[in-house]
DNA sequence: ATCCATGCAAACCGTTTGCAAGCAA
DNA sequence: TTGCTTGCAAACGGTTTGCATGGAT
């Protein structure tokens, strides 16, 4: 692992530790193992693929613990959950990654590609909605849908 | 039913009929009954509440048919499906209703209110994303999340 | 008469829960 | 030692599927 990533991962570990301590959760080895595996994954993943990945790497872990730990990681903002609609929830690491939104490319109902983008106008809209509806917004989810073109990967 | 609504419903029926004919689907009484019930519902609903509503109204209908028919209604744009994340999919009639996005108000994980808004900047973002990522976008879903305040209904 | 659509129930699948055993504090 | 965590398996809940019956064409 290259030095900058190593540093970033150390930060991530520290954030997790702080969170666990602050909330009276125990620092179990399983939780740190899961954190490390999650941060080795590029892009989106679901619980099942994380489970299989950890099995392949010879870790003894249960799906229940994965669900529990992912919940903790979401609460301390180290992981983001996406509900794209096709089957299971998708997750991705989110530390120091620019927050972004998604374009789901589908071919007859199947997700064949997920692209990302970032647009500052969302923040403007958010500010206006807060003012207009008198609410304090804590987050958002914007997804565009698009049909696969012929030169799209199958 | 007042005249304008009656007219609107006639249009809706016509759109459904056209769609069924154009796609070789049969015009069954069940499908029109479900369409009528759906268009009598204000706001969001899920399949279970639609099922119970129709049972209450003494219709013999199965959940399977509701799922099938809702799919048809979505395909001809008479109904919209939302995946807000809490349990089941939410639907709402969408004929000639201004398309809008949502603010989900939650109190400790429970959805306590859903507000709507509409902002033209989404269209601008969409156009830019289409150009930037070289895709043709067919739709979008934008949801803001917010925590319930004390003067929010429980 | 054909064969798509329906109602019913079972299957499916992602997620949650219950519980005994394990281990962090 | 205490009681939160874990792994396992069963339960759960929304959705899908299989199948015999029914009805639109």
C-alpha cells in the first residue's frame, strides 16, 4: 500500500476508534477487519459480495455482523449507503472522497453501468428548499436514469 | 366527482387503453378497476395499502395482479414508483401532476413526513450531465433528507 | 379455441432477529 | 465478572413465481 493511502487508512481507523469510544461501542477485531476489507474495495459493493470476499480471504464472519458493522460505519460517515432499487443496498467507502451523485445506466431493467458526477447547483437547490419548506436538510440523493447505448458494455 | 376530475380521469383511461392496445395487452376489468382505485388515492401508497383498500371496497383482487398492473401503469407513465428506502416501494398517480421531488422528514429512522418541491435547476444539471457523460437521461430521482423538528407531527 | 391474465399460495431474497457462546472492558 | 458482540440459523416482509382456472380476443 502506498504511503498516502496508508495515511488515509490510519485516519479512517482513528475516526472509527473515536466513534466507537464516543458511543460506548466495543473495539472488536471483527469491526476493524471489516473496515479494512471495505476500504480495499473500489466502487460499490453489497453485503453479499463483501461476505464472499471475506470468506475468500479466510475470515470467519457472519452476515449479521456485516450488517451491524456497516451500520456503524455509516453512522460515523466512513461508508455511504445507496438504494438504487435493483435488489440489495449498495455501499461505498466515503472518507475524503468527493461526495457525488450517480447516473444509473440500464439495459432492459438491468443496471449495466454506474457513473458519477458532482454539481454545485444541488447545494443551491438545497439552500432554497430549506428556506422554502422551513427544514434543515441533512443529506440528499440524486440519481439520473439512462438507457444503455449500443457501445455500452454488456 | 367534479367535472374537471372526471375529464382528467377519462383521459387517463384513454391513455391506459391506448397503451394496452399498442402493446397487445388485454383490457381486463381488473386493470381498469385498479386504475380507478389508484386515481382515487391522494398522495403516496404502497401495494399493501392498495390491496387493503380494494378489499375494503369489496373487490376480489390478488397482490400479484396489483404488482402486475402497477407495472403497466408505470410503463405508460400514469403512475410513478419511489424507492424511499423504508420498507416497501411507494407509488403515486402522475397524470398531469407537476413532476416533483421529495423531502423525507425522519424521526429516529422513521419517515414522519414527506414534502414535495420542484426546482428547474434539476433540468439544467441534467442537460450538463448528459453533455459531460455522453448519455441520454430518461428520468431522475432527487430526495433531500431532514430530521423532524419538535413542532413536527408524530 | 387460444393463450394471456387472474387468484392463490409457495418460493424467493435481502435483511432482521433470537439465542447461546465468546470476549472486550 | 458483566453484558455487549459474534456466528448461526430461523424469522420476517416485500416481491416474484408457478400453476390451475378464468376470460378477452
